[in-house]
């Protein structure tokens, strides 16, 4: 099966190992992967801040790069949501681009959604011997409705002990530019998330949106350094867990 990978800016620039893990998992599942060199930001950052006109160049570039793909798989749920649902709002007054956006929206999938719903796989042959909890990010869980797919994939990992997190679907406080515009509120929300992760008893927290994970990791590191929590908790994209052998 041929797919185009949308890697996301954060992964491309700061977490390339996550991108490699995603590629390796998909290749083992029989996918022929293309990572287009012309892909850039999907425009979500601008749209989140109300700059729809400023987002159009990135949006149109994304459409041009991916519109002829059979399947597009995103390692970022929030980016997948932007491409699937939000482009059409920005392009509503441009019929040609609106039609092209609608075509692309039918072909893009979040990483876990693609593996479970399209490939029909819940056991990728991974092994990970540790206690893991899972952050159910807002865009993936609430807006895309992807709830069971990540859980099924975690259940298929041999040796993994899943520990549920209290209020796992509560926002981590990142919210795109919210963390910059409202840092005090964001910090309170992120601290709450970090403490629920700690209280779960897990040694690892996983997720499917790297922006959330980056935010959570920073707070966990600060709490551990300041002695407010007594163990180091690893933060991993679910693609990394699924790539463990």
C-alpha cells in the first residue's frame, strides 16, 4: 500500500526519531512510503490564532503536495484535524481550492487510525516491558473521535502494563499558541496533567500528538528536577512504542 507521510514541523525539526519510528512501523506493515520534500507547516498554527489569510499559503502548498496521494498518514493528530476539517472553512470563498481541500480531506488519517481502521492491524509485533499510561489529546480524542484505536494498539504490545490516567482526556495546556498567549493558565493545566501522569504509577507516558508530548515532557522534567516528583517519567510518541522490538 502506497502512502504519503505528513511528518509535522515539530517532529521534522526537533524529534526526527519519532518520524523514523513511524516510518519503520508502517514499512514493516507493508507500506510503501513517500515523504514529500516540499511539505511544510500545514497552517494550523496560523488558523488557531485567527490568521486565516496568513495560513492560506501553507494550506495551498499542503494541498498541492498531498492531493494526489492514495493515503496520507499524519503523525500529528492536530495537523490531521486541520487538514481534514479546518481547511474547508478557510477556503470557503475559493471554490476551486475548496474542492481540492475536500478531496484531500477524504485521504488523510491519523497514525493509529490508519493502522487500525485501514490496515486492520492491532498487533504490530512490538515488545515493551514497562508501565505505560496514555494522554488522550484533545484534537485526536474529542474532535477526530479517535478513542479506541490507540488503546487497541497499546493492548497489542507484549510486556506493556497499561495504567489508566485520571482524566486522561483533559487538555495538557498546550493548545497551539495558547501556551504562549496565556502562559500562567497553561502552566497550571500542564502541572495538573503531569501530576495525573505521576499518580498513575506509570514510568512512561505516551501520546499521538508531539506538541502535547513536548509540553508535558517539559513540565515533568521541571517537577523531577525540583523534587516535586520522585521518579523520572519518559515521554514517548506511540509510534516509538510500536517500534520497540
